């Protein structure tokens, strides 16, 4: 005997987290969080959280009305459990529609950062600091005098570890503009 239960479509959001490598290896254990704000920082009241599964997939179903409209969603790569490594995170904005299933228009590519070139930035330094990265020829980063950085957990380590990774354009965590040029 088989049982079939038919349910109305609910407000849902689906996506997949992957490494920014060529085979697009799935990343398990990424914490995906609705931040309760839209891309402009306006409160939405939507606070939902889930974790990507072994295939990198995640889903939010039966979302409340506060989760419709523009929503800022965080992908925390530091929580990844597989494959081994530490991954960058990203916040992306989506527009969800009530009683519809929305999907991320792109795979969420998260670059591995525990094997990336890192420089140490002095917090609140009295003069500009300039860094070059040997692994990304031509990249020069200037940190202006008095700058202070904060990690996602709210801490401000001094020195601050600034990491640079070269992410191919086709693996950016957002849709490429129709012009083919990033602004």
C-alpha cells in the first residue's frame, strides 16, 4: 500500500553550495541563514537557518510571510564539514515570492581559503598599509590609515588575517550582468 499526501505549495527557497573548483564539488555542513534584513539593511523579520547536506543541497520550506520579498541570505563556509578545508562565506540577496518555490539562480561557489595567501594587517594603523599577493600577479591592496576590520564572530584580531583568492568569473557567487562586465 502506498499513501499519497497532496499539500499546497508553500513559500520555499532551495539551493546548492559547492567548491569553486572545476567539478563543483558539493560542500556539506554550510550554515545557510536568513539574516532578517534585505540587501539595504532594512528589517524583514525573517530569521531561518539550515545546513547544506552531503550533496551541498539545502532547502527552506513553509517559510513565514516575513520571508517574502527581498531577503539577505548568509552562507557560512567556515562551518563546512566536507570536503576537508576552510571555505569563504558570502551574503547574497534574493527576492522570494509568497506561495512559490524560489531557487538560487546560481550554484553558491565558496572558495577554499585555508590554503590561500594571507597577509597580516595591523588594526587602526596610523598610516596606509600596502600589500601585494604573489599568488595573484598585479593585485595590490591598500588599507587606509585608521581602518579596523571585524570577523563574522565580532572579534577584531590584531593583526587581522587578510586573505586573497582568485575566483574565476564563471564561479562568482552571483549572476554575471548581461553586459559581461562587473561594475
